[in-house]
C-alpha cells in the first residue's frame, strides 16, 4: 500500500481536483501554468557582520551561516594583505617597489592582477590603463595636494602612459624608466572576488560585501529573495535607482568619490583619460556595472567613465557579459535591458 497516500489523504483530493480542472481547461482550449516553488533551505539566517577601513575606503561585510564570523575575520585579513601588496602610496608594497625600482619578483596574486589589468587595457581599447599613474599623481590625486598641471607637463607625462611599458615574465615584472602603475581602478573589485571566493570555500552561500562603492553579493538573501542594491546619486544622498541581484556585483565609478574644484570653478575628478592626460569629462557623472566578477566590473566602470556617454553605450551594445546604469551630466539615466524588471 502507498504510505504517502494513506498518511495524507487530503493530497489525493487536491490532485484529483487539479487534474479535473486541467482537463476542463484543456478541453476549453486554454493552458494553465502552475508555478511551484520551494522554501530556501540552503542559507542559514545566522548573521555575522564586520567593518574595516582599508584601501582608502570604508568597508562592510555581512555573511549568513555557521562560519560567518570566521569568514569575515578572514576576509578582513585578506583585504589588508591585498592593500599591503598593491597600495600605490606605500613604498614597501609590491606596486610601490615596482614603481620605485622598475623591477620586482612579484607574488602570484600580484602577477594575476597585473595580467588582468593588461588584458582589460586591451579589451577596453586603452581606456582602462593602470600606466596612467604619473598623471594621477601630477593632478594630486595620490597626495590630496590638488593642482592643474600645464599642457607641456601633461604632454611629457603622457609619453610614459603605455601598458607595454609593463612586462611580465613568470613572476618577474619590469617597468620601463619613467613608467608607473596604479591598480586603484581594479584592486577593490579583485579583492572583493577573493573575499567572495573565500566565503564560498568556507561554506557561506549568502553574503553581501561593500568595499566603498563596490558591492558584491553572494547567493540570495537568507530568505531566498534577491539583494536590493541602491545606486547612490552623485549629487546627494538620494538614490539613482535600486537593482535586484543574486550572485552579482554592482560597482560604481564617479567623480564624486574623489575630486577637487579649481579656482575657475571647474570640477576635476580622479578618473584620468589616458588619451588626454586630463580628468575624463565626456558627459558621465556616474557609471555602474553589474556582472559576475568584481575585477571585470571594476575595470569596466572606470573604462566606461573614460569613454563617455555615447561610446560607453556603444561598448555595452557590442560586448557581452555585463549590464550598465549610467547617469549623464544632464541627469539622464540609461539602464541596459539585462536589468529591466530588476531595476526600480
Ligand atoms: P574607480 O574608482 O574604480 O573608477 O578607480 C579610479 C582610480 O583608478 C583612480 O583613483 C586612479 O587611482 C585610477 N585611475 C584613474 N584613471 C584611470 C584609468 N584611466 N585607468 C585605470 N586606472 C585609473
Ligand atoms: Mg574601477
């Protein structure tokens, strides 16, 4: 005898009713879809939280599950290790030493990140270019001692902005004289990927981290619903919009993160066009990239900002694997179709 049918006779009745209803509906020429869902039993709702100031920004971590607390402590250590490797203002970091001496036997993590950086430079037609550092420095964005360099200084420094000046052979990295590298446009996204991967290996399947403007979500919220990520307006505390994501990152680049106002009132932001040597100003005030990997989203958000409104939209049209929310300086917000329905 079927024990299921015996212990739950009411189910039998339900199935008969559904079958009869379905037969009537089909006979009437219509088809009914019955949506079935299971409660989320994968994520524990035990929440662990942490904060950290590192990489020049305020970071928050939330992880759900048994190992959340340990996972967050490990994540903080991981980020601090990344900062110790890649801080451009620390002469003892690997990037600091590379810039100072022109040569470095690098850690595998640094080699991987530099290799990515070179690939993204090619992929974005040079808009993402870590070799732009001499100009980032000349405009004062490294020290906070802001200034407007004159054309001759900019032109002289532009001569060294060439990613081919950076060479990687095994773990040996070299830089041509006068070239310098800054991984500030990708390091946080890459570090976020390392954190999310480390959460996964510790059995966490629901987590949200925010490294400054970089938000990365692992899985769903513990109740199985999507994470709701607000995109901050560059002008005030309001939001441009809110995007629902599962297992994705939402990474924003904008002038408002770091900028200065010159004597003539011009606002200069920290994203430098590798083509002009000046702060990028081609119509965008905020660029958000939504995709699976933080390193990709981070490099891309910086690059699209350099491209400007029209070229950024064209780049999205002709490339795969990411969505965008752009705000232009006339206040128009462009939202790509992959987030239609998930954007409010
Ligand atoms: P993000 O906030 O990710 O857009 O990165 C901006 C930071 O990346 C700046 O503060 C610089 O350190 C660096 N940076 C500026 N311009 C570029 C560029 N065109 N390509 C790569 N990195 C850049
Ligand atoms: Mg970036």
